[in-house]
């Protein structure tokens, strides 16, 4: 049912209202879907091969990717027990997405760029199919925060590809379910401090193995 729904969304003009309804209704399908995934070792292995610790220190778990285009259903998990040094860079995306908070509290700050000079370095980056990242420096930049939003369990939000934001978890354990849509452009942007090193943004150092993924899903099921 879940895979069919993602394929249905990917095959037509994006309907944000229907996507939001699907995500907000996660109580009706997510626990059963994750429980069935735990019983299917082969399927769990496929998910593990495309899931890893993101450079912004959350676990990115790709539950399903449509064969039609780049639509995919993901879990994002912030777990202070494993990653106490969590820090998010200001960035946008190549694609729009909708997300619902499954557990905990996250805070999103949305920014505007006001100058092509300043203390931040603006870089374009793209990602290849094997998750190799390419960076291109553009300008220095100055950003100002426009607003903050506190997002609690059950709340759903939409982000468009050109919006600059960062996200932090305000809880010791937070999780979201996200539907990533098709690419709107070939690259996205990140804004780094001049002394930041790109080493931790070179893509996943390694993907989760099956047992690691199994334990992460079991922990999530205990928390939602």
C-alpha cells in the first residue's frame, strides 16, 4: 500500500494537499509497514543499502524510492545518544518535500539572503547516483533569519526547493517521515562558515548494515 501510494504521487502533477493527508495519516500504516519490513530480511537489506548518517547528523533511512522518478519516502531520525554533536548547515534543496513529525520536537529557521558578501560562503552542490558530492564555490554571503517554527509530534510542513533553512532537534530523540519529490533543479546550495571543513560533507562514509538498521527501526517503533 505504501509503495503504491508513493508511485501514485510520483506519476501525476504534485498534489500537496493529498500528500499532506497521506503523511498526517501515518498512524494507519507506518507501524505495520515498519514491522513487516523487520520480518523481510531481503527488503531490509535493500533499505540499508541506501540509508546512512547524513552530514547534518541525522539518520537518513530511505524506505522506498519510486522507479518512476526521484520520489521517495524517508525517515529522518535525530538521536542525541548516538550523535550529540549534531549541527545543521543552512541549505536549500533540489526538490520540494512534505514532512510530518513522528516523535519529539524540531525547530526550523527560514533565512533570506541579503548580500553577496559577508562571513558565510555560498556553495552549489550536486549529488551523483552513487552519492558522490560535487561542490562549486559561488560567493560570500550574508543571511538573515526570517522566522522560526516549532514543530511537534503530528505536525506537517512543506518546503519548496528554493527556501533556505536549517533544522535542529529540540528533543533527545526526534523523528520525521518525509516524502521527497522529483528534482526541480540540478543543484542545491549550502552556506558554510569560512573555517568549516567540507570533509564531513563528502557524502556517506558508509551505509548502515542490516543489523544497525533493524535496531534503529525497533527503537523508532518503541517511540511512536
